């Protein structure tokens, strides 16, 4: 069970992206992160799990396991998949209360 908080994970993301001097490096890193996303089961790539308002297709699934929320996701676009991977990295395996109360301005 992870002991790090949402805030600590978010700060780690900020610190990682700060090492890149330009946007191209940040985009390349984001694309690499997208390759690490916990993959959603293809059966859940449907409208019930699709994030609306995005030009690309993005699916996210949340399951409650032992009092913690576990996420999987995917996207048809590399940058968007990286963004979903960041969200999952920060919020995965946390209690629902922590997710609801989280300040996600990183």
C-alpha cells in the first residue's frame, strides 16, 4: 500500500517536468509517460468511460478495491495518453476521501 500522498506525487511531477528546459522536452517526456499508463480493459472503451469534451478519445475507469481507488485508462492520442497517465499516477491507489479533497493545481 503506497504511503505517499497525492500532494507528494503531484510535487514529484512538477519537479520532474522542471528539469526540461523547453516545451519539446516536456512533450517528449509526456509521450513516454503515456506508454506507462495502466491499460483499461478494451471492454471498457465505451461511452460510459469516455471523457467528454476532448478532441481525442480518452477512457478512464475507476474501481474501488480495499477502500482505495484504482484507475486504468487509455487514449487514441499520445499526448492525451500521457496526461491521463499523469492523472492516474497522482490519484491511483488513494482513498476516495483524499481524491475528493485533493488540490490538483500542479
